[in-house]
């Protein structure tokens, strides 16, 4: 049992490292003029958050129906979904703050 949880943790950690490296590489690509718009990146992020929520919901439902789904995987998917949603809410809050700040600037 302990080796299974270590494997799950290792998989999650490697996935987090991969996502972090992709996130750090993303600004360099947009600065190079790849033609990616802010709106496109925002939509892509929202779609990714939605995908994690749909996946977590599907896994929860499968577990509740008694299908062969590991509880640890369901819990990790639920936490990942929650964290991505919370992150998106924080991004939205920062965007609203920036918009308000720009709108209050004297012309």
C-alpha cells in the first residue's frame, strides 16, 4: 500500500513539475510574437479548469456507482479541480482589480 501511494505522489509531483516548466516557458513564447492573444490564453486556461472539474466529477460519480476507481485517485482529482478553480478565481480577482485601477486613472 505504501509503495502505491509513493507512486501516486511521484506521478503528481512529476505532473506538477511539468506544468511548472510549461508555465515558465509560456511568457517567452508570447513575447517572441507567436501571435497568441491574451484572450486566447485566458480561454485556454478556463477550458483547462473546466476539464479538470469535469474529470473530477466523472471520477466521483464512477466511485459512487461502485465502479473500479481508486479512492486516492478520486481524491487527488477532486483536490486538483479545487485548486485550479481557486487559482482561476484569484486570477479573475486580480483582473477585476486591474480593470478598476485602469478605469480610475485620470485622462
